[in-house]
């Protein structure tokens, strides 16, 4: 998940740089900003999918642990 968060950080930093650039090449910066926002949305969606998968695995693991604990008793 560190790679996903690093990707988000890179996109946010680049977007901040594009905004801070101000009037220099405003049209190009606007296109770059939109591309960065699209990338940010995609990265966020991937992060959410991985988070949901991790949660599902944790629930499965807890269920298996409870079953194993009941067998021991």
C-alpha cells in the first residue's frame, strides 16, 4: 500500500506545483492539472479496492481463528 500512497503524494505535489505556477502557460497547466486529477482519482480507487480486499481478508482470518479456537475447546 506504500506504493499507492507514494503515488498519491506525487500527484498531489505535482498538482500543487501546477497551481503555484500561476499564469505561466495557463492552458497547458490546466490540461496537466486535469490529467493529474484523473490520475489521483484512479489511484484513490485502486487504494479503496486494496483496502476493501484487506478488510475482507482480515474478516476471513478472524472467522477461521474463531472456528479453530472453538475446535480446541
